[in-house]
């Protein structure tokens, strides 16, 4: 029997290259080896976008099309919408007894997100909502309602997984050993840096190349990328290791071509403009087939609806089965 994998994405924006290299390529690999539940976490997205429901609604479909475009296969992966699985909300309530408020306040992921969202939650987090503080509890329900054993996440999510394991242990101690403790599956791709040299490529940082960006947008973004500041003239020798253009070449440029990029940069025989143009071309080569596949879904939106509908029905059935066992264990099985 295949092991069960579950992961989720908040539908707050389109996927960018950071998602593709950090997570997306992994999904495509894992879908052959595991029973894979992929959640579009709209309820979680609302915890910090409750005042912008249009954005969340629109991005459910956008992110689904992005995932299908990078090669997530709907015949292998159960793609579903979180809000359509009421058992998740129900289980969140049950779990909320098993976690202290102070523990949630100490969760490093929650802490750093609250610090980033000052306009929403106040300068010192004094306006944090009950819903946002509690989203790690709801994420534990996301994972365990499907019997998730393996969770592919970035390292920023590890405290949430630890919190989930704590809840599982406590549940099993009190109500009997019925839940599985999930383990993480860390992508071996390091976090992708931004074109501006920032440690992270992110939508909110304004330094991301989205999978749906057109040629002109990609060209503008790459042309603005940070290069070796000591290279003033076109034929100055430079250090590729401190250049964001070379950093991206390493991801998208074939090996022999890459060797030339590196040596020509070092000996000064390559100007930055030509080097950037070559990078643009190679990014387009990577993204063209993705955009092509995406277009098939854009042209047939009913196909996307059908995929989400089928994935959701499958996920809902699994959630119902597990909820029955959970309620029995908790002695609230009146049906
Ligand atoms: N918190 C995750 C993120 O922001 C998204 C998510 C929702 C998730 N539910 C999940 C990740 C369950 C792993 C497992 O990226």
C-alpha cells in the first residue's frame, strides 16, 4: 500500500519560480510514489485575508491551473478545496482542547508571520485574531483527517508540523492510539533567492518571476537583476558567485552553456546585457511548455472545475471515514 502524503497551498497568488523549484517539481515526482492529497487551503488563506474574499476566491482556480500546468496529474493527485471538507473545521474544534494558547503564541512560524503583518495584527501583534493564532490547529486537522503520513513542506513550516505531532500524541494518549504522527519531507532544493539578491523570492517582496509572466515582464525583471557591483564596464572581469543572473543561470541553463557563462564572466569576455538576454531566453524555454499546458485549462475552465470536484469528493469520503473513527474514540459517536 502506498503511503499517504498531504500538503497544502494558500490561494493568495500565482505560483512563481520559487514555488516551482522548491515544491512543484517535488510534487510531480512524489505523485507516482504516494497517495497524494493536495489541498487548496482557502480557509487558511482567509485567516489573514478575511477582508479580501475576492482575492482568495479568484486564486483557488489560478493556483489550481498553475499546479496542473507544472505537471501535477489529476489522475494521480487528489486536488481539493479545504472549505468543502467540513470535517476539517469540525476536527479543528476537537483539537483546540489539546493545545494551549501560550503554546500557539510561542510557535515560531506564527510569530514571524504576525511580525510581518503589522497592518493586520498590530505593531506588537496585539490585534491578532483567534483564527490566525489557531491556524496551526486547523493545519493539524488538514493533515490528520486524511491520515497524512508524509508532509512535503519548506523549512518555514517545520514548527507547524511539530505542533501537529504534539496534538496527535496528546490525542492518542487520551482517546486511544488512532492517529498517525506525520513526518516532514523537506525538498532538497534550497530556498530560491530573489533577483534582487534577497534571501527569498516572494510575491510580497516584489522580486518574483511568476509562471504566468509574459515575455516582456520576464525581460524587465531579469534586466533589473543584481550583478557583481565591481563590474563597471562590459569587459571587466567579474565574480559570478555574487551575481543573481548567474545564480539563475545555474537553475535553467544547460551544463555546457553554463560553463561558458561562468568562464566568460570571470575573464571579462561577456557583458551583463548579453548574459541577461541569454538567461531570459532560457527562462522562457522552461516556462513555454508550462504556459502551453496552462492554456489548455484556461480555455476549458469547466475542466478545472471537474478536477476540483472529483478531487474534493474523493477527499471528503476519506475525511468522513476517518471522522467516524475519531468520534468513536472521543465518545461522541451518536449516529
Ligand atoms: N501553511 C502552508 C503554507 O502557508 C499551507 C498549508 C495548509 C499546508 N495546510 C497544509 C501545508 C497542510 C502542509 C500541510 O504554505
